[in-house]
């Protein structure tokens, strides 16, 4: 099972916010940028600059994508990554999906276990680096694993926000989303699907304008020692 190690100090949060706003959202907060960090600010910003300017680590040129909203099915992505024995660097994943286009929102949907401290730290860090985290408490039926289904939340948000984007990126292989993908495509939204091929519905792939196999980009988005996310992950455990 993936081991979540994310933990950052309040001072580091401000540096993270500054880096994210500067490199992804194109804006900075002067007050935040003056904060010191337990990491070397120059080193952190240098890593972020390299990450957000690495063209070869961005989604291939797909033509005009305009305003982009990303919807990540956390549970589906977790199982896909587990199948690949892949630990994902979510900053790298976000950069890959944004490329040079305009990010409006990035949503991460997941079941939440309030007794899981490591998950709490992981989701805390996800929020700090710019993800809008949508959670639902997990439930456990007798003789079954804990689970939470957020398909409705993802589908409703995709329909609601379709008018505010030109491209919707869905990170999931769940065939139940084929209907909503067709629905927003009918409104003129370009839809890109990212998922592990062996776990992605053929109907979902057919409904999308573009499909990317997670296995094909695993080297681009994997977490490695010394990466930006790894720096942010060091440890108050």
C-alpha cells in the first residue's frame, strides 16, 4: 500500500503557495514570498521552476485546450497506481495535465477515513499545493473493506462546471462516467481521459476526445528522491 509521508511546516506552506501561484497560476503574493523556509527558498523555487518549465514532461500538444478543469477520481487512480507499483508525484501529474494552458480548477475526490493520520497529512498537503480536495467519509459493511463512492459528486461537478471550461480532464477509468463525458462533449467541451488501459472502460475511451494511458506516463509522474514533492514530504512523524 502507498505510504503517505506528506508533512509541511507553516513557513514552508507559504513558500509552496508562492511557487504554485507563480508557476501555475501566474501570480504571486509579495508577503508570502518574503517568508523564510526550513528548506532553502532558492533550492525550492529552482526545483519548481525546473518542474513547471520541463516541456518534455507536459501533455503532448493537443491543439487548443483553452481553460482546463481537472477531475481526479482518487480511488480509481490509487488502484491504477498500485497495479503499476507506482507512487505518484502529484505536482508532476498536475504539471503534465496543465501543459501550457490555463488551469481553472483541479479537483481530487476521495473517500476519507478520519482515523487515518497519514491520509490526513496527504490530503492536507494536496490542498496546500493547489488541489481542491472533495471527500466523503468511508463506510464499512460487514465483512467488506472500507469504501466511499464519489461518482455522483464527480459527475455533478463536471456538468455544473462545463460552461466554465474549454477542456475537461478526467483521471479515471470508470465506465460509469461515459454518459457524463458524452453529455459535456455535446456542450462543446473537449474531454481528455487519463487511466490505466487495463482498468479503463472502452466506452469511456470512445467517448473522450483524447485518451492517455497512465502506464505510458508513469516515468514522467513518478515520485523520486529529491523531487519537489519529496522535499515537501519530509517528516514530522
